[in-house]
C-alpha cells in the first residue's frame, strides 16, 4: 500500500510558476512509476506527466512539454512537478498517482492516488 499526499498548489498569475510535491508513505514508492494528472471543472481527468521508478525516463503531455518538469527524490519518498510559464488553461485540480508499472498516461493503470491540490492561474 502506498499513500500519496499532494501539496504546493495555489493561485498565480499567468506566466508564474508553482512547484507541486507528492509525498508518499512506504518504501514501495521507490519502485513505483509516478504520474501527474489534472482535472478541470466539467472535464475528464487528463495526463500531465509521468516518470519511471528510477527517474531515468520522463513523459509529458504535449500541452505542458517545455513548461513542466517532473522529477522525484526516492530518498525522500517524494515526487515533484515544477510548473513554469503557467497559463489560465492550466487551472485544475492536480493529482499524483503511483503504481508498479511502466510510466503510463492512462488513469486506469494507476492504483494509488492522492487527494489532489488546486492550481488556479489568472490572466
């Protein structure tokens, strides 16, 4: 079992930056791929980024490529999402997810989810 807790959300103006954290319980997290997803009001949850258990491989949605960076520190059992050049369309609840899989874009691949953290970007 892995429990995930996101933090770092907030309100920023367009062009600003935020860094989300995903703190995990249990040593198992170190062997799990991790993903970040987001869900805006009235929309389905969508893939943002994913990272392999080792951190060697990363994947991004086209909409965030070049602006967001996913990373992890297995010694701290924590994953991160650095978000730069934020746009109003990035406004959503952001969720981290983990599972013993190869990094995936499909929400159904992940068994463990955090509660989400709100990110609001104003124009």
